[in-house]
């Protein structure tokens, strides 16, 4: 069955998916800290649960919106369209980013309330220093490279698991803990926990993430070129532009589903997405 996903439904998927991601990240951090005074043990639990939750959310929402859950990923989709590929238009980018940010804040508040804490309390954990910003650049560049690289070699179906695995690893190998997501970073400023970040640290972190996104795109172009293997083209559904179907987004995280129509807007690996009704 072929069904095209409207922009409101895609926005709802981005909002709910990002909210779910923040509930997983913050909730697992709160639970881990509650059960163990050892920060290392808590981080192991938090990274493991975050990876599992992220992979599931991507798999569930990818066929609807592309499961960007991240403004950097959405902007790579816009860039793909600007450079002659398929991706999101400017209006869609704005809608996605607003939905992601609102979802991240809502998810953080929900996680805090679920654990009996005062919702809406800002984080007090200051994260500053050039070494942390370098970590965020590397974390975000690596994320974009994983998504773009697999998409450009026609292995888009591996992206949900690969992204989840990458984030679990990057939480440990980067100095910053791999936030790698501007919307998620804003959301985590609403949780005064070890997963949180003080509002004053947001501008530098977000700037580092945007820089990492640019670096990731540059590395992908250098290593893989700009072509896409195994089913580049997409189809339109009356959205913006001639190739505006469900637009899961250029650097989104496709999950191969059989028997339903290919979604557009995916840029690298876009044909690995399928829309559902």
C-alpha cells in the first residue's frame, strides 16, 4: 500500500520521536543515578539504554518523517536539495526544527515529572572549555558521516543500528559526552541531572554541533562523492517542489521496509525508506 505522509504528520512524528528520545536519555540517566552512586556504572547504563531507545525510535518513525530527531540532520537534508539532490525545502526545515525543539523540551519535562522531580528546572551543570567543544564537533561530524556514508554506498537499511551504535560509542570516546543534537541539547538544559547542560553552555555547544555537521558533510563528499547508489530518485506527493513526497530527509536514518512505496527527500539512501499509512 502506498501512502504519502503530510507535513503535519511528519512534524508530529518529529515532535513525538524527539520527545521520546529525550525521555529515554534523561530517564535512563535519572534511573541509573538513582540505582548506583558510581558515575561510570550510571554512564554505562545510560549509554546502553539511549542506544537501544534511539534505534527503536528511528525504526518506528523513520518511515513517517525520516526520524531526523535532530536539526543538524534536517539541515543536511536541506543542503542535499540545495546541491541538486532531494531533501527538505526551507519551510519544511523550519517546521521540523520547531517540532524537534518543542519535542525535546517536552520530553525533558516529562522525564523529570516521571521521576518525581520538579518539571522545568534548569540544569546547573556547566559544560565549558575548548576541549568539550572539540568533542562536540567530532561527535556531530561522525554522526553525519555515518548517516551520509552508509546512504551514499546504498546501505541505508543499516543506518538505524549504525547510528545507535555510534552514539553509544561516542558517549564514551568524546570529551563532551556526544550531545551531537542542538534540539536535544536545548531539551537537556531542562533537566538538572548528570545528563543535563546549563543554559549558559548552550550557545557554544550548538555552534560546535553545527560546525560538526558541516565537517561531516565535507568528509562524506571527500570520501564518497555526491552520488547515491541503489535507488536515488524519489517521487512527489504534492508537497514542496517536484520531489516532495514524505521527505524523510537527506541525512535521515532509513529502515528498509518491503511492500510499500519509497519515500523522497532522503538524499543519500533515501530509497531505503518506505512510507506507511
